[in-house]
């Protein structure tokens, strides 16, 4: 999986809005790559966005990474998934992740 990081709008404390543009299938074989990218940006992140415009599949391993990111950021920092296709959105709805994350 290809992962592109975009870091924007740093505040005085060095915290930023981070977008991770994912390209490929977000499954068990790629979840660790995404988890490593998330762990790299979390210490200085005030908002985390996952751009799913190039993701056509997510498994439970991918969902686990998203849940881990939300737990580590806490309630005050939003975690957003944007540009998900209808199949991936349905997975978020069925799994209840639409209630945990901001899915756009």
C-alpha cells in the first residue's frame, strides 16, 4: 500500500492537521504499514484525516488501525475518513464505525 502524508496548519505548539492518502487494499497485509504511519504522525497531530479515494477494500485489520488511532488521539481530536466508496462506507455503517469516526 502506498501512503502519502500531508501535514498542514501547524499551530503554535507544533500540532498539525495530518492527512494520510491511502492507495490500495487496506487489509491484514497492509495494516501494519498504515499503523506505522499513524504512530509516526500522532505525537504532533490535532486532527487526523484518512483519504480513502484510492481504497477499494478494508478488512477488520484496517478497522482495528482506525480504532487504535481514534483511541490514541482521544475524544478531543477528530479522526475523519473522507472520499470512501459506497462499499467501504457500507462496511463502516455495518460495523458501527460511522458512529466512532467522522465518515464523509
